[in-house]
C-alpha cells in the first residue's frame, strides 16, 4: 500500500507518523508547496523508524507529483487551518483552489487512487473534489465524523469516569460547530445507554462540548488540532489498506440516502479496500432527521460559495 499525503503541516505530518507507527503501509509520500518542508518532515520521521520499530518508507517532495505515482490512497490536508475565533467556512476562499489543484495533480499519476479529504471546510471540499474529478463516489471520502466521534467519546468517558474504549458514540452531519449531530440517543457505555448513568442535562453538556471540540482546541493552541485528526485519518487509511470493513461516520456523496441528494455530509459508512463500500442508513427519530436537514442546509450554503 502506497499512501500520498498532500500537506506536510501539522495534520499531514501527524497522519504520516501514525501510519508509520501502525506499520501497515509500505510507502508514504508527503508533498508540500513549501521548499524542502515535506523532505524535512519525512527525514525527521524516518529517523524515528529504528526507535519506533516500523518499516514504512517515508519520503517527501516539494510539489513533484511524479513521486506519488501509483498511490492507493491520497490524503488531502493542504491549505490553511483556522485561527482562534474563525469558522471552518471562512477558509473556503483559499482552500478551494488548493484542494482542486492538488487533487487533479494526484489523480494524474494515480488513476485508481482513493481520496480522503481533510482540508476545511471539509464537507464542501469533499463535494468540490467529487465535482472536479467526477470519480465513482466510493473513491472520495471526507474525514470529519471519525474525529468528531472520537471527541464525543472523550467527553462521554470524562463524564462517565471510564476509559474511552468502553464508550460508543457517533457524530453525524456537517463537520462544523453548528452542523455536528452527536447521536446521544445511541451513546452507550459497554452497550448500556448513557442515560442510565448521566442526567439529561449532563448529556446535553457533553454534546455541546463535542460540537465546539475543534474551536476549544484552536483557542488553546492558537491553531487547529493535529493529533486526533491525524489518528482519525490514519485509522481510515488502515481500514482501506487492510480491508477492515470498519464503520466510520464520513462525509459521503449522497444520492437519496437520508432523503438528501447531491451533497457530501457525514453519515455512517463501511470503509474497506474500495473506499466507501456502503452507506449505513440509521433509523433516525424525527428530531434527529430535522437536525440533519438543518445541517445539510448549512453545508449547501457553503457549497454555494464555490460558485461565487
Ligand atoms: P498547516 O498549515 O499546518 O499545514 C498545511 C500545509 O499545506 C502547509 O505545510 C502548507 O505549506 C501546505 N500547502 C498549502 N498549499 C499547498 C499546495 N498548493 N500544495 C501542497 N501543499 C500546500 O495546517 P494543518 O493544521 O495541517 O491543517 C490542514 C487543513 O486540515 C486545514 O484546512 C484544517 O482546517 C484542516 N483540518 C481538518 C480537520 C478535519 O477534521 N477535517 C481537522 C484538523 C484540520
């Protein structure tokens, strides 16, 4: 398995590191526009190989896409991250052009590649990639829900006073502070609904903290987070590499699922060697359906900015 990561910044490098440590890929190529930056990150990571015990070959390149030839998966993290107080949507002006151009350059050298789009505003960037490349819909996956769900589980575990590995929780909808839908009704501790342990008020506190999870970290760090985003992407790449058929909420192009059409938004997907192998349609309550419709309207509004 050969993986390309476009963007050697915080998320791209973290993703490369987790992929290497998990040791399932033969090769990772990191590309960046900044002279020698990807090469430097790759060299630094390769110098951890004997310490961390991995055999993955990591190389870097300044904009030479021929080095990415025949990649199985490409992760797009290039662009700018938000600063404290910014929304993800405010990044569209700069990131749309970058995502479109790097995705085309990757595809030229890797005709069978599966894309994982990370750059924000992610749902719109995934939609843009679909529109620009016209690939089968299983081959373009937006990463947002895997991260948001991990943050939901972190907050649930904190409230429950138990390890996050004991917790089930899923976030669907748009990858934005207002668009995320933590499915509190389905959240559980070892299969027991969390309502058995937590008050309604505490559960909604957890849901609210989840929705602003990214903004909270951006305020603390001065830029957006990278460890959990990198870990989330690497788990998705691993599910493709190892054909795990693992379920992640992902931004998928919908064609009638959940009553939505021509939009990329977070829904549970089975991820395996073909990328999105299927979309899982949950039986949502009327209130949850309404939230998803509102979330989709917001994503469509951001998609509309692509035409301006
Ligand atoms: P960063 O600024 O650390 O890294 C971005 C890198 O992209 C830089 O090294 C820059 O030189 C490179 N770049 C810019 N234009 C390029 C081009 N045309 N070709 C190749 N490389 C180019 O940013 P960070 O923190 O890594 O975030 C990257 C993106 O991911 C941001 O848009 C951020 O908002 C998004 N993000 C998305 C998450 C999600 O859950 N979907 C989570 C965290 C971040």
